[in-house]
C-alpha cells in the first residue's frame, strides 16, 4: 500500500497560495510520497444548523466542486467525507497507510478542541499532525504590546501590525511547483450531494471572488452607503478561504489603506478570540455581564423580521433574511438598535446573525456585536447609541436602499416605530450606568 500524506482542507478551499497544502506537497515530493486531498463535512456543525436550506453549506459544496475540477487537471481527486471527524479519521486510518496529516490553523474554540482530539488519535497511530498559519497575516502571539500582552484596542494593534509587516508575510506559496506530488487514484472520488447530506439547494448566486480594483480604490469614499456597490463582497471568500489573504493584502497595500484596515480587523478579532475564548459566550468586559437585558421574545421577533418601524433597521434585516448578506454600516445600525433601543441581549442578535449570514465568522461576528453593545474589548462606549433616523439621513438620504427592501414604506401597512428613540436612549443609558455602578466599574 502506498504511503500517503493527507492534506485536510477546512477554511482554505483553494489550491493556489495555500500554506499547509504547499508544505504537504513539498514534503511528499522530498520523501517520495503522495498527497491525498481531503475535506470532511463535519456533522458536529451541520447537525446543529436550524435550516436544511443553508447557504453556507451550498457555498462550500460549490467551492469543493471547483477544487475537484482543478485537481482533475493534475490527475488527482478530492476525497470528501460526511461524518464526525474522529470517526472519519478512524476509518481513514484503517483504509490507508497514512504517514502524516497536514492542515492549516483554525482558531475557534470548537476547532481547537477538534484538532486536539484528532491530533491525539493520529499520535496513537504514529501519524504526524502538522498545522500552518494560512488564513491570517499575524496570529496568536505574533503582534504583542511592549510588555508581551495581546492588544485589546484596534488602533495601536494596527500600528504594530503595519510596522511588523514584511514582504515575507504577503509572499504567495508556490503550490504549483510540487503539483506532481498529488496522489493519482485509479478513479475520481465523488462529492456527496447536498441531498445525500440532508440539505436542499437554494439555487442562489454567490458573490464573485474577484477583488475589483475599481471598488477598492474608492472604498474609503463609498463603503458607508448601502445603496451603492461600494464594498467588495469578498467576506464569504475570506471566511472559507477561496481567496488568499496574502494576495488581498498586497492589493490593499497598493490601492487603499482603509481597505487594508478592514483586513487587519480580521486578524485583530481572530487574536482576541484566541487569547480570550470566554467571549464566545460572555462579555469581554465582565462588568457588562451585569446588564439586566430585557427578555422580550416578541420584540426580538419583530427585529428579526424587519418590522420595527425604523426603515433602515427593517431594510437591513430583510436584506439579511433574503440574501444572507447585510451591508456593514447597516450591521452596526441594526445591532445598536437591538442592544440599545430594545435592550435585548447582544447574544440573541449574534446567534441570529450566525444562522443567517453567508459570511458568518465567529471572531468577526462576536467582535462586531460586542463593539455595538459596548461590551467588547475595543467597543463603542456604551453611551454611543446610533440614531436610525440620522444614520439614514447620512448614508441613505434618497432612501434608495430602504425602498429596495421596504416597498410599503409610505403605505398604511408599514408599522409605527416600536419604541421612541429618545425614550429608548435614556432607558439604555440609565440601565448601563446602573449595571456598571453596581459592579464598581463605572
């Protein structure tokens, strides 16, 4: 039986400029081994999804089909398994002579637990398990303060990030140099269909993965206006690794520093989650766990459905529900509304976004919600409460975005505001202030 090195795809669904894949192929080439590409549809995650028409599962399926087609040009094939990772690996260890497993780092709490368990299993069988940095430019302890602590404020973090950046950090990995090390099975593997895994296709189109230079050049001027195509829509491709962060950073360095800052925010939130994993379930700042959030499920339902009576909020929620996408400016408005106007727990909103967003990423989603709620590491102060009306006047003055999603705006069918802005603002300020005072953190 031929000795194999397995490369395990996760959040890196591409062949080009893939760190772990490059190292797997290079090692195999030096050792006379072959690389078997693998992806596992993880039931630990899939079984928890509330809908069987999940855009993200379909996006992954499309991406894997693209990888498969590209591998076939190298006379290789992608093995795709559906199941629980430990059980899949136990089966693979019985079926193949595996000498090593290569993959890229994944920083979320579940992922680190999964990798630890898989690593222990492989070690029992004498199989080496190697992981590499691929989805970020800097990770873990690579950008620290002068006294070797993780940064918890973005601006000084971004300064240090830029100061440390060197050409080596953005250099692509030349995977093609070792393409002959891919394993060539006797016949191509088939990818399980969505239906075979219990899912239904949505048939929706996904954003292209082209980094449009015209949008990036003017990003600083257009990014806040949801009616315009002023953002790249690359977030889902970054989430699943169908594009390379190194290539995008090179583009950003050339074209637009503000767009570069958005890429740095990704690194920042990933290292926050790595160093402070408690944020998955609790506030970054413990004092904010004392806020007595309202437990009004009817109000939450109206927010989810886009029936709050605040047009910009409703437009954003309807766009999210219909497309799996929401413009970033609008994400800030709707999350501020939930936590400040309605005084509902940011975790409710975070969880809803996690179910709906095509580009859902735990680190970024959590960071954004805690920023809006004022509970996070680098948060908007709790007394910053977005006024939906003034936000509309600034960023959708002609109501182009709103009318696209709230066509009944001027009719009797549109509901009145579910809460008065002035009342909601004063209630939020008083509630936050009292909670922080009682914890001694005011």
